[in-house]
């Protein structure tokens, strides 16, 4: 079979391409090599030479049509995924491009057998909680007035009783709290509804925080893994925001690739949406300590720094039962991810300049704020 992977020069796309090539398929990539993910807009050295590479924007209709022609399956992974307040660009790149793929398939009667789109855990927002009486709530982000006082846990809204307890959140929840998450809801809706209507088997994958080599040093998504690894590599202590007890689930890139291939081959996945996560809830302090261990920082004790990041979710952990019901399960640990990321980092030009870049971006966006006592 011939595959088109949009955004295939990136982290998840290039690993998915390698797995498809290993199965004997032909792979075409359409990628605009966006900065800062790809410094100087250069083709990354890890991209397999057997890949047919088309440089260009997924919103360019004629280029996209050329890229789609002759393909059997599309993985739509290209996305705008920054923290910047360019709200419209999230929809333009992530949602409009998805609609354009279906528009061209329908209009040109292209014999595409399946479309798999990348959604995100960001669609879940704060996820699902239970109140003291066992009633489910889908909370909004915590207000700034609460965070300024250093109160971290979500407070029970009117009509509910605290304390609230976070739950693993399944695919029935759609509660995005930022434009990226909103654009991903649009993307998965476009894929699943238009797919169903025109009988184009389609699947939406809600990835949690994906980790592993080839993740761009400059991508907003590489967050904790990148920043913690960089700090320990430079012999520094990373900053722990809030109290470090925020829960996340981290999924290894190889498990993500396995999920991407499973939904390709299994027709039970058609017209469905799946959480693809690490399953195990891990606090930020636990993650920092694991990174310290891998980097040999023996006496490290994760300590909160008295600051918080505006817009962060408190706890989020995806329920991956639906993906598991197809026979998939996450098999790698955070140690596997950290070790492989460490090796990848050793190929970087300068850890110091990457860390400076991260800090500068954070300062520019004014997302790091201090508790006012
Ligand atoms: N990495 C994660 O933790 C994570 C988590 C949830 C969802 N996702 C989603 O998975 C997909 C892949 O993410 P990734 O981590 O591989 O990101 P990445 O940044 O490594 O790769 C994305 C690729 O898309 C390309 N691209 C961006 N805009 C484009 C455009 N307009 N036209 C053509 N190409 C364009 C970039 O150049 C890049 O090569 C994205 O849709 C992302 O939203 C990723």
C-alpha cells in the first residue's frame, strides 16, 4: 500500500513512517518543515531516504491533491501546536486542512481506504472528576485568583461538594480549555462525521504526552521531558511548578506507533476515536525524580519553586480501555522514554542554547507566574 503522512518529517510521523516502511509499504510525506520544530527549515537527518518527500503546506490545495493521488491511506499528523495566542491559526492549520483532505477525496473520487487523524488529550481539558457525593463534573480551568493564592486543587463549583477527585477520563469527554484542544475537537469531528457520511473509514487518535527520540527540542509538547533532561544534563535543578503533585500520563513513541498501526489494520477501529496514553498516573515530582535517576543526580529532591504556569491543567490521565479492547496496551515505561530521549539529546548542538530558548519563550508568553502571599 502507499501512504501519505502529513507532518511526516516530525516526531510521531517519522516513527510511523519507519514502521510502515518496515512492513513493506511505500511512504510519501507532505511537510512544510516548520520552524522552530525544524531549525532552518531543513529536512531532518533521521528521515528515511526511501520516503518520497514533498515540501509544502497541507493547506495548499493543489499540492495536497498531488500528494493524495495514488495513495491508499492518509495519516494526518501536521498541526500547529504552540502556546501562542494566534487563535485562528490553530483552526486554520488543524481543522481546515482536515476538511480539505475530505473535500479532495470526495470531489476527486480518490480511492482512499482510510484516514487516521491526530487528535490530542488536550480535548479532555481538566478531564472528569467526582465530587464527595460521587457526582461527575467536567470542571473548567482553575481561576487565576485561586492560583495566585497557591491553592492548587480544583475547587467544587456551586451545587457540588468537595473535595473533588480526578478520574481517568474516557473518549466521551470533550472539554477543551485552549484553542489547540478546540481545534483538535473540530479535527476529530470533521474526520469522523464526514468519514461516516461518505463511507471513508476514519479514526481519530487522542494522544497523551508522547515521549521519545526525534521529538523536537523546540516543540512546546516536549515540555517536562525536554526541560528536566536539559537541566540535569547541565547539572542544574529544574523548576517544579505548583506543588509538583500534578498527575499526567506519558506514553512512549513506540507504543504510539503500535497504536497507529493497529487501527490501520483493524476495521473495528473505523469511525472511532481512541485515547492513546501511558495508563499509569505519574506526578510531576515523580517524573522529575525519574529523570534525575537516569542522569545520575543521586541526591536530587524535587522541590516546588513557588511558581505556576498560567493555563496548565491540574491533573489529567486518559482512560485507555477502548484502545486496549482492540488488543493494544502501553508496554514501555517512563524510564525507557527518558533514556532514549537522553541519547537523542546527546546529539543536540548545545543543551544550553535550547534551555535558553525555552526560558525566553516562557518569559515572552508571560505564562510563568508567582504566588502572591
Ligand atoms: N507529541 C505529542 O505529545 C502529541 C500529543 C498529542 C497530540 N499530538 C499530535 O500529533 C501530531 C504529530 O505531533 P508531533 O509530536 O509529531 O509534532 P511535530 O511538531 O514533531 O511534527 C509535526 C510536523 O508537522 C509539520 N507541519 C506543521 N504545520 C504544517 C503545515 N501547515 N503543513 C505541513 N506540515 C506542517 C511540521 O513541520 C512537523 O514536521 C500533531 O497533530 C499533534 O497535534 C502530539
